[in-house]
C-alpha cells in the first residue's frame, strides 16, 4: 500500500491552502490524502482537571471543520481518496507522530496562532524538525512568486535543490529528482561555496582570478560527480547546475525566486539527536516565497 500525503489543518486560511497544495501533490503521486486536525488541550482547572465542556466544544468545532475540508477537497480532486483524522495534544508532536506512516507531511508556514509579521510559526518549524518524513512548508499566497499563489503542484515550474557534494545527501537528491520528474520540470542544483580559509587570511592581500577560477572549477567537477548517479537514475530530468560564491541561504533564495519548489536538507546532518534545523534551512524557511521541502537525512 502506498504511503499517503498528510496535511495538517487547523481551519485557518493558510492551512487550508496548504491542504490544497497537498491534494495536488497526492494527485501527482497517485496516493491518498489524509487531513489531520489536532485539537488543542484546554487549560486545566485546579487539581489538573480539564473542563469537559471546553474539551468537547473544541473537538466538535474541529470535527466540523475537518468534515468540510474533506468534502471540499474530495469534490475538487475526485481521483484521490481524501480522509480526515482528529487527534489532540501538542500540535507539532501530534503531526510528527501522525507522519510516521506518511510519504510526506504538508503544513502552512503559519497557522491560526502567532502574530502578524511572523513568517514561519513555531508549529511549522517544530514539525519540519521532528517529522520522520519530508515536510513541505507552504507559504501564504500573498508571498508567492507565481501571480500571488504558492505555485501549482502539478505544474512544470522549476524545482531547485541545494546540494553539498562534500556531505551525503542521498535522500535530498532523490526527493528533488523525483519531484522534478513528476512535474515534468527542470531541476536546478545549487552549490554555494566559499574561498578556502587560507586564501582569505590577514596575510593574504588579494585572491587572484586564476586561483578563484581553479577553486570554482573544482567545485563544479565535484558537484557534477555527485549528480552523475542521479542523472542516470532519472534520465528524463533536465538538470542545470549553479556553483556560486555566496552564502548558501542567499544562493538558494536567489535561485528559488521563480521556482515552484525548493528542496533542502534538514541541515542537522546524519545522526543528530533530537532533530533540529540547521541555520541555512532555518533562514530559507523564513524568506522563501515558494513551498520548501525539508528532507531529513538518513541515519
């Protein structure tokens, strides 16, 4: 049985737009869409007692919203099964738990909480950090680069992926190539690099163009070598490589200005306990105008 696409919904406009993106992704993959609503736990009374009426009211409101969302998406995407699930507890932890059997978790960058001006909410960041599967964070339509939208999942808009040939990034590359192939889109592989530390020491007065060209050529060759196996596995995907002397976050954001999807690794690296987002991934999530897929490293 194929793993479903999972979308977290809380009734907010942003979460329902993310659910729509998830539905289109489910159509691309030919799998079911599962909508998950996490009912917040109401404040406790003295003696650690939860007001029964408050808990039931929150659950009833959530169930009605969930039924409406399932009915709406089922009507607009009849080729896939859309189902709803309700749970309770801390939102990010509940979504991460629900995602154990999912191929992909999709959330809006912001939900019903937070404050105006906040680019990415705490739930979205925590889910991207903790989920065992790739997580796509979908920005609000007003931030989109495609006519004010978040970009259609089935479209042929370019997919951008950030890669570092000096560290293992198999799951990231596989997700990016697969996404590009499913969309019939070109893939732009971005490698941001820096001058060797010894070349910019206080003793160095300048870096020659010849030295810079040599280092850049080496970076190009290493990225090409890293991509060779993926090009062979996905021969239908047209790949463009960008090797740029920039901070990684700046390089990725520049490349993704007109992209339909940006793919990055979690940034924590293999074997990191507890899960967290690296600084580049964190920066990209706060500033990207297109959906961003955060892919956990294996191991």
